[in-house]
C-alpha cells in the first residue's frame, strides 16, 4: 500500500445522546490469538456509528462474545455522523464511521479519552458502494460519473433520457420518472458517494463532500436499510448503499477509464491499496485518501473505508483494555475473514493490517 500523505479534512462536531442497541451473540469463532477457556475479559462495550458496518458488527460481536463470555458488545448502527457525535460526547467507547475525523472534531476533544489525549482513525472495514436500481425491464445498467451526478442532483429525471440511453445502447429504457433515493441522515456513505462524484464530475457535482446529502432533490431515507427499502419498494428508483446490502436489486456498472466496472471486494481493496494516507495527521492516524480518479479497470473507485475511531488513552483504563481487545479482533486476520464471509467486505491488506495492529497495541 502506498502510505504517502496528502490532503486535509475539515468540518465540525456536534454533541448528541443516542440509545445503544445490543448485538446478542451465541455463536461464532474465537478471535485471533484468544481461546474461550482462557478469557479473563469482562464488561460491556458500547459503540455506535456506521450502518455499513452493521452486518460485520453482528458477526464480530457474536464471535468475540463466544470467545469472551463475560463481555457484552452493543453496537447501534445509527449512522457515521451520529456515531462520531456520541463518541465525542463520551456516550460510547468507540465510533464506527465511514468518514475519518475532521480537523475540528480532533481539536474538540472526546469524552471517553483522557483529557489532553486524542482519538485516531483505524480502518477496519472496506466495502464497495453499490449503485442499486429498480427499473421495470432493465437488468443491466451502465453509468458514468457525469450521468450519475445529474441523476442524483435532479438534472436527469426520466430513465429514457438521451444521456442514459447513450451509455446503454441495447437496453429498453422506459419513460418512467426517476426517483433517486439518498440518505436522509448524516452518513459517511453519502460523503464517500459525494466525494466520488465531486472528483469525477466536478462541473455537475459542485458541492464538496460531507455527511449530509447536499442537494434538495430526490427522496431521503434513514440509514442503509431505509435506502434499500425505498429502492426495493419504489418504481423507477435508484440509490446508493453498502454493497453488502444490495440483495436482489439491480446493480449498475460505473465507468472506470474506458470500461464499465461492476463492484467486487477485490476491486474495492485494490483502490485502497493504491491510495495514500491523508496528510497532516498524527503518525498513528490511518485515515486513507482514496484515489477516486483511477482509470485502472481492475479498481472500483466508488468505495468506502469504514473506521473504528478509538481513544489513544482511555479515561477508564479497564474500558480501554476491552476496546483494545475487541477492535484488535475486528482488524485481525480472523476478524477480517469473518467480515468477508458475513458482509462481503474486502479484507485489509497484510501491510495495512500490521499498521492497524501496531496502533491498537499502543492504546492505553
């Protein structure tokens, strides 16, 4: 992986209180390096954030709690923005987020961390973002960034629009109106989707990427499940969501270079491996600046890297040990294999996995 650094993030954190829901567990394999019989861990881990991680978190929690029967893991898939806000307010032990921390969030401090210490972004989940659609009579769909941007901005409003027809010469496109479904909540998936469009179709998608959807167009839906439900139950619908949740919906191919590419876990992982780290961050912060403008058709640039955001030093040392063990399992070879099996995630490369493990080992 190319670990040069460039770029710099920016925005602001807000404080909110959210209820945390439990991921019950009674099955799964033992975490890497642990045996259930030898476990001495006990306590409760509360976390909240990215709904993209939902399926993986269920699998991770099940395996970890089986190996550590005196530990309870609660993960609320409330969305990336809500997860970061909860963690900043001290209402959770770590956050799941499809967006890395902004400079302003880092400067504001974190309620669960020792005063004067900070938090870091650790990649734990890599997944393609699928452009899902439900259009009668259309099974295959090609879209380039410019056309995709115009659809979600509201500039293209019917499925037989000449721009869509030009990319799909063999398709029988209906005159049906397009309903473009976006996330109504603050979402790292939205930020990644917007980042891809802003970089590849800047003349159309003029708004800079952020967790809120930037335009007054289309239909909003809460969370990944809300988007999938709206696309599934609607007519002439299109949306974007973590690929693990695409189910039986149609999935568009996006143009990469001169080729239309369908997502795969391997193609998503290839983009991450070819991308640098964000510049200006601490050495133990592993935020990735994704290469969205690649022309390599073996890459799928509409991808998200989802992070575990953790304290470098916890105010409650016992809680820090629990988080260290659980997030360590998430990022381990066994944890990554579990996410690949349960959620279709792309495992971290061995190089990135080692870097994440080194940071986790330093958590206090």
